[in-house]
C-alpha cells in the first residue's frame, strides 16, 4: 500500500506553472526577457504600433522566428504595449 501511494503521488507531479506578472513593471520585465535575446528591447518600446492587432501580429511573427512566448504572456504583453501608446 505504501508503494502504491508513493507511485500515485509521483504520477501526479506536474510541470510548475509560470506565474503571471502582477504589475506593469513585471510585464515590462517579461517583455525585456522575451525580446532582448534577439534584439534590443528599446526596439520594442520605441515601435510605432498602436493597436492590439498590430502588436499581436508582431509577436506572432517573433514566435514564428523562435521567441519563447506563451499565449498568456502574449496577451499580457499586448495589453501592456497598447496601454503605453
């Protein structure tokens, strides 16, 4: 019984969840982290996009090029970037 309980407990181990940024500063840091691997984050913050669709399309293109951005992170990033305009 003990062995069965240990096996069941180990089988329920899941990947750790990524915590969502809680503040604008956290979201900005997320953007810097996800984008600065390939180019300066200034390029992002100085971009001339204003709508959710424009930012979403841009992030999709970056993901196609290898950026590691989850759908949840993309949503947070788009909301933040639109609000900064």
